[in-house]
């Protein structure tokens, strides 16, 4: 709920979210409920509240914390909000949205005020007055201390349990640094990595290429298919947490040996702020899942590198300048890949890197930095190193394996990552489920009449007469007219600004973009499909000789290109300068009274969209037809540049 969406009645806002006065404590509310609550407080402080609402709010605050019993209904409402916000900052987990709603609240009026505990998407604020070099362990105290330490990051499980999130270490430091203790799973991971190195040096190159290609395919499937299935089940049904609970792995009464083993594995890898017994099941399950992810990711990466190194060759038919470009470009792509991965991990931390939001909430993720450069950089430009290493080793099998692995990663993004983000952080509602902004009727409030006023004559109360001499001699402050009664007026329709949602749905109706959003029950879409099909049949089924068919398709493609660039460009320019298209529809077609320019604008824009999309489709269809008729597969297409142009051309 946005900060401006506030109702005058407190319970009218809270009841739709399942929050009832005294029935639930705010400590059990979800992030969405807390956001609605803080948004309400923000607007009530700015706009004020009625006396009845103020009484309900004060009674509610008294049930939240005993300190508010000292206030009465004569107290200043903004001051009480300041005190409450300062108190809430010590007790509740607030999302980034809540922090936005509270950005205007001063906290100086309460000596208990402290910075908001940092969530995953917000900066970790240092406690005022703390030394610059103070470590996190020195700044972090117990959860019961007041004031709360600003360096503590809080998490929240689906059942409402709030807990401080311990500090985690990156996998490379924890796995390869000799001073860090190694768990049994770490030892297994190191053994698998070491076995790959031994196999690389001991196996013949031809055998090593085949073995590492199959080994890389295994770990890539374990990543994209295995983790994708497990994470999807966890995202939908909390499957992993339920399995741990049902099997009793963390239950001291049912499986004490398993619990003690898991506890030992996790405690050795965590810092001093990690308390195994004090943390919820979801967090410890996530730590176990991290161990599995580390094994898969590291072995997947090393298997690919071993396959690439085993396939290394130096092409003999290339100029030395091309060799230099190949190495420089490859090294650049690898360094760029490492930078993207490092920056992405710096932004999302371990919580986002290991899909922590599948297990527990830690606030809304903020995707800035490298995430502003490209969509899903870890899955898109974050795989540039694959192609850089392919350029260096000069092997087509490595390039094809890189393309296949990258495609599998995009499948993981499409079938797990995006649906999970939609489930967790909200997805767009169907159009029929949304409530558009409508014009509202505003009628002035008629001042209530007293019995004395009703007894007065209409001539005495209808107007007030001031003589000209009195008006000349009176000042502005003295001549203040207060009417006894305001005449009722007819309801006046007040126009509100149209939202972007309403504006888009007024002029756009899931129009086809290329061949997307097609609806064959719309006549325009049906005609578009017919035109494209006829053009495709003309390309594939033509019986003309090759000497005539290629020029014909060239002229066809050129004609559509000229129409798209010049004819449509001229119409668009004329519409921009003189409203040519709208004036054309106003001149030749009838629009009922009341629609006026609006109806002509809609018709002109709808027809423009149809013609423009048809032209766009035919540009590609005609160009594809010309390319298809001009394509010749050479006998040596599997060697040299002939082989390179196919894998480069198709993805582009």
C-alpha cells in the first residue's frame, strides 16, 4: 500500500490485512502489514486525525507498549508518533518500503531513538558515535539490549519469528583459507576439486576432453535442473524445511546424532555471533543448503575450466595480429566476468547469492550497481568469461559447450528465478482484478444547524449586508465574514489525475508486438497472421529460377523497408507537427457528441499501431525470405570461418 493510500478510519485500513485491534501484536505482522501501518502513521502525522480515530489509535498504542499509558488524549499526536516510531525501530523488522515511509519522521524527540536495523536491501548504518574501526562483533550486542545495535541484520521466517542474522563468510575464504576450520562437507568439496586436478594431469588429452565434457554436463545439470527443482519446491511449499522437520535431522529428541553432527558442521564455519540453538529451523536449513550449492558451483566451474584447458590448441592458419586480438579479447571478457560476479555478490550478499529469500525474509532486495547495467547480470553478462576462454583456447567444442551452458542458465532464470521473484515480491494482477482510478463526487459539507438558527428568519441568516461606509473604513482583518449556514450545492465532479496504469490501459489493449500478444479473435491480428503466412509461403514455395527469385525478394524487402522508414516516418512527422492523422479521422468519420477529439485520437492511434506492427513484421519476413534464397551451404561448412559464422549468427 502506498503512503498516500490512507483512510480516515484506522480499522478500515487494518482489517483488510487481517489486523484487528488487540488481536495481533505488530511483532507478528508481515512486512506488507507493517508497511501499511507505517504508511498510515506517516499520513496521519501530516494531515491529522479525527478525535474518534485519535482515541482508537491511542488505545491501540497502549496495548502495544506500556510506555504509552502515560499519554492522554490531550497529548500532541505528532509527538506521540515520533515516540512510537523510535520504539518500533527497536522492536520490529521494517522493509525498505517502511523506511521510505518513515524517512520524514524525526527521532530526536525520544531519547530511545536509534537508527533502523539494516535489512538486506538497505545500507548497514553504523551506530552514531561508534569508532570507525570498530568491528561488527564489538558493535553487536544481544537481541534484548536497548538501544538496538545498528549493525544487526534481522530476518523473519514465514511463521513470524524474527531473529538476528549471523555474519556469513564467502565460500572461497571459508574453503581455502587455512585458518578457517573445515567441515566434513568442505573436505568432500576439496576432495572433489582435487580429484579433477589429478585427472587433468594424469589422463591423455583426448580422454580428458571427453571425460571433463561429461563431468561438466553432470554438474551443470545438477545446478540448473537439480537446484531448479529443489528451489522451486521450496519456494512453493517450503519443501526442504518440511523434509528436515519430518526427518528430524535437527530434532534433539528424534535424531540427536544427526543434530549434533549438523551443529558441529555449521558452528565451525560461522562466527561468534552464530547460536545454533537460538536460530530458527529455516535459517539452519539454509546454511545446510549453502553447503550443497558450494559443492555444485565450484565443481561446475572447475570442470568447465579443465575441459577448456584440455581442448587448448593454437590455430595455425591465423595471422599473429589475430592471435593477439584473440588473447586480448579473451582476457578482457574473463576479467569483466570476474568483476560482474564480484560486484553482484557485493550488492546481493550471501542472502541473495544463495537464494536466502526462499527460506526467510530479510527485507526487500535492492538491485543497484551492476544490476543497473544489464538485466540479471549474473546470468547474462556474467557468463562473458565462457566466451573469453573459448576465444583463448581456440576450440569450437568449448564454444558450443559454453553456448549450451549459458542457454541452460537462462532456462533456470525463466523457469525458477522469475516465477519465484513474482511469488515472493508480488506480481502484476490481471487487468480484471485491478481497480482503476475513477472520478469521485465531491459535495461540500453542510454545516449543522442549531435549534436557535432554525428559529431565525431566512432573511437574517441567508446573507450579511455591510454598508459601503463600514466597508471603506474596515480593515481586512476586521471585516471577516463567517456565514451562519452554507447553502447545499449540487455534487461537483472533481477530476483526478489519471494514473500511468489507467493511461496505458486506455490506449493499449495487449496490442501485438511483432507476433506476441496475438489474439486471433481480433480481426486485425487475424489479418496480420494471414499476411505473414502468405509471405512465408511465397518464400518457401516459389518455383521461379534462382536468377529471378533473388532479385524479386530483394525488391520485396527493399519496398517494405522504404515503406517503414519513409512513408510511416512522414506520417509520424506530420502527426507530430500538425496532428495530421487525428485531423484525418475527424474529417472523414463521425464521433458522437462528448467524445470529440478523444474518440478520434483513440481511432488514429489504434490504426497507427496496427499498420506499424504489420510493417515491422513484414520487414523481418521479407528480409528472412531474401536471406533464405541467398543462403548457400558450402561443402566445408564445418571448418574455419564457415563453422564460426553459424554459432555466432544464430544467437545474435
